[in-house]
């Protein structure tokens, strides 16, 4: 049984959750750093818009490979072998990188960026240049995620945090150093790929003493890794497809380039502030054993989410957002107005994201991962339907993009909460608190 003086106190929750929140902040610091650097390019609007579009396409290619961390950790903790994960992850990453290379170096780039996304010639050229440096990202992500899972299973989370910090530092140095060339979307791509290479090498070289990576014949080793990974990959793929869908909508507005640039800045700023709630999924999996622990963890998670929401609301005040957007991101008055108008709407991100992550954790804990996938499908479907309606309005700037994101998260969150009342809560009310092992989750040391 969980010690009531340990994990189920506010202090215990803080000890569990603070390292996770710090890891998320380091990861999401990437976006505002790159946005701040690209905004200082010779042509900031085109650079920001071009990188935003290229990264959205690249994200669709590499995001499904994130789940290799969960797959590797789960198999090793179940005393299965590590090699099947590598044999699956590495080739899939290579195929995704090959697709990125086709977009970067062939006419497929014109098709994807020009026709599918719908950007103009200037942004298209910037996006293609960025993609020529981003195409290795999927295979690097596959390697990194697999070895992160190995480290998690070996309870060695410090190298993961160190690698993330190293990536962020390299990314910042490279992005601002390359501005001497005049900048452009390719600067952001070079910095992102360079930082990811450093992170991947660190986790690959980190050892896991005492963890047996290869096992004899056992039931877990006969599990089909592809079948195990597929539902998780679909969920992540749909999440990363969202900015691509929104970019396609903004690219068809009356003044697309400033709208894309402003949306990229708002997303970078808002998701950085919302990052601490991103690990609530782990809290839902590791800490919730009955209705009482559910009530406590949900309450503490709400405090984190509402605190981050308050930060964004303060940053949305005109007297504050103007100087922040101008000095941090070097935006001109026009882009400050377009981005600033969307910030109050983006203040809903932390709360909606917290609901999504926490309730997804409850469903994963109960073994109902299909509900998680269904929620993601519903979110994307509702977002696309709303996008068709937005196209008939006169909305401009970043407001329609942020509004679509908020609408999709609201629909998904409502679905998860309502469905949990029928599927999860009866089990939690009937359960007694049982012992958990929080050290199996990334960020806990």
C-alpha cells in the first residue's frame, strides 16, 4: 500500500513530479529559442513561416518514433529483450528519414509544401532549405528513444536529463551563431538537428550496469513489437499532425505569411509555459490506485495547470505581451499585434493539455489504450470540421490557428473525462491503494 506520508502527500507528489516538469521545460525550450533566433533573420517573417511549415511536416515523420521509449522500457521491465526493439525502431526511422529526404531533394517538396500545405513561393523555398537539414531527424529520434527506454528501465534517468540539457545548449549556441549568415529557416533546422545528434550520442553511450538486455526464450520476447507499438504511434502521429493541419488553414487566409509567423511564435511561447503539465500522464499511470488517490493527484495536477494558465494570462496583458514579443522574439509592431491577439486564447492550453494527459494516463493504466486513440481521432476530426467553417470567416493572424487548437483539445478532453466516468471510475472506487514503482518513469531519480 502507498505510504500516506510519502507519495500521497503534496510533498511526495512534488518529489515525484518536479523532475518530470523540468525535463519537459528543457524540451519545449527548443521552440522559443529557435523562434527568438529566427525572428532576428534578415527576413524574419519568411524565416519563421518557412521553419514552422518544415518542422510541422518533419514532426509528422518523426513523432511516431517517440513511443519507442515506452516500448523499450516496457519490454525490458517485463524481462524481454532489447534487440527486437532496435530491429523494429531503426528501420522504421530510416524509412521515415528517406521520406524526408525525398521531400527535401526532389519535386515532392513542391507538392507537399506548395500544394498540400499551400504556402507561397518565398515560404516554400525556405521550407525546402530547412527540410534539407531536418531529414535525418526521424532516424535519430528512433535511436534516441530506444536508448532512452533502456535507461528508464535501468533506472538511470540522469543521463536522459543531461542529454536533454546538452541538446538545448547546443541548439541555442548554433542558432544564434549562424545568424551572422543572415539567418533563414535553415538556421533553425541546422540547430535542431545538431542538438539532436548530441542528445542521441549521449544516451547511446550511457551504460545501464546490472540491466540484462538480452533474455532467453520467454513469453514477452514472442510479443510482436510492431503490433504493440502501432496504437501508440497512431496517437502520437495524430497529435503532431495538428500543427500541420492548422498551418494548412492559415496558409489559405488572406495574409498567410504573417499569420504563419505569428502562430509559430504563439505556439512556441504557449507550449513552453504549458510544458510542466505534459507529464501528468505519468502521474495518472504511476500514482492513481483508487478513487482517493485519483482525487488527490487530480487536485495537485489542477494546481500545476492553473498556475501555468495564470502565467500565460499575465503574459497576455497588453502592457506585458508587447515588450515580451518585441524584445524576446524581435517582432515588429504588425506581428506583435497578430500574435498578441491570440495569446489570451492560448492561455487555455495548460488546463486543456493537463486534462488530456492525466486522463490518458488513467486509460493506459487500466489497459484501455483504444480509448486514447479514439480521443485523438475525435480531436483531429472535430478540428478539421471546425477548420472548414473557419475558412468562410474573415479571421486573420494567429487567432484562427490557436482557436482551432483549443477547440480540438476541448473536444478530446470532454470525451476522455466523460468516458472515464463509465469505464475507469467504477474500478477506482472499488480498488484499494496498492504499491507502485514510480522510478520506472522518466525523470524520477
